[in-house]
C-alpha cells in the first residue's frame, strides 16, 4: 500500500538527489512526473507521492543552476 510522503521520505530524496549527476537528476525528475501523471485519477496518494519526489529533484536542479 502506498502511503503519503513523510519527512523521512523527503530527507531520503534530498540525500539521493545530492549524490546524483545532473543527467541522473533530470531523468529521475521526469520519471517521477510521468509516474505521477500515470497515477492521476487512479491513486491520488501515489500521485502526490511521485509529485513530491519530482519536486524534490526539481528543487535540487534549481539549486545547482543558481550556483553556476
């Protein structure tokens, strides 16, 4: 059963994102967005969880671009 994202999930995603290359990060963000879209209208909890994961990866992409 899929559960809503917790603070621990966000912390794990943030740590994972920091260790990814730019290409891995972009791929993972897009993949999570596609998964969220696939869950739309089917499983709103899973949709939200994937959206949260994609947001976390997108936030790391934004941070990296600001540092350049």
